[in-house]
């Protein structure tokens, strides 16, 4: 991103050089602190029991003393809304390289500086759920498992994705390589993909569209578990209610020692 980036990190008490890592990608408007503040107590307790570390990246580059990161007056584009792609269009193409940051730069730093094992899994919420799904589908050899809360499942077919892909990549069409529904064309290495979705989520029908991802999974024979949670919305209360299930899901597949 060519800027200073801040991330959160939870290390289990019995950390070893083989301790695996679960990456959490947050959603629109969030930074590296939201998850820890609002769902961290349950998540970190579950991570401790599972013997895994957790990494909590920011959602976009931000301006620092040496860089003026472009932004717009909109919650769903610019700062806090990096969409986990490498922007190719000005003015975003200099700094908005969140895909490379999550898939290359940050894992290399975590492994080297904190002496953690190379095994890793990925999870996220909303825009971060989109990021988790697409990153795992595009790089199956790098990740052990993937799950998501209320992910943007078909971003080339919703307002958030159409806006982001046009601004960052030049067109909605260019965003198909970062659309989980478009990417899921054949059965993957993942024995299951776990998704939790609240049925009272205001964004469910217009923006999230889990039915599109389910249809793609059914067509190619990929197992996917989509839990529709009655009465839950898009908030961190929803994440906190079920985050332990997701940490346990990843802990089993990471095989922490």
C-alpha cells in the first residue's frame, strides 16, 4: 500500500513456531480495532482454547505523515472501504492494494516477525466476508479453511460491488475475478465453507445475496453451510453471537498442536 499499516494481533499463551493463524477481515467503515473491541472477548477466548493466533488487519490504507491517501465523502468507497482488491485506476492505484497486502505482505511479516507457523485460515464480515471468500477461492494452496459472516456474495451484482469495482478496477466486468459467486465454478479443496447470515439484515436482499453463492456451490458440488440466523441483523452483536463457532471451525482444520 506504500503507507504505514496498523493491524491487531492476538497470540495464545502457549504460542510456538507452529502456531497457526486465523485472519479476520472487517467490513465497510471499520479499522483494525472494531472486531477486538466488539467481539474480541469471545473470539480470543475461543482462539486460546484452539491454540491459534488471530490477525486483525485494517480495511484500507490511510494517510500518514508521508502519504496522502485519496478518499471520498462516502462510507462505501475510499478509506475504510478497500474491498480487498488491487486498484488499477487513478487516483486509487498508488495505495489501494489490499489484496496484495492480505495475501502476501502481511502473512510474510507475521511469519517472520512473530515466529508463527505458515498454516493459516481466513474469515470476515460483510466486505471482509467478500474478501475472505475470494482470497480463499483464488489461493486455495495458501489457506486451510474459509468462513464468513454476512458476506457480499455476488458483488458484481449489487450496488456496493458495482461502485467499488468501477472506481478501483475500471469496470464491473473487471470485478468478476473478485466475486465469490463467479469464482466458484468447480469443487474446491475446502471440505466445507461456513457462512452465517442474519435474516433481519437490512442489506440481505440488495447487497449480500447468499442465494447466489449457494446456487454456484450447488452447481459445482461444493459443500457450503449457510446458517440463516433468525432475528439477527448486520451488526457486531451478530458476529459476537456466533464467532466461537467460526473459530472452532477453523481450529479443527488448522490442526493446532
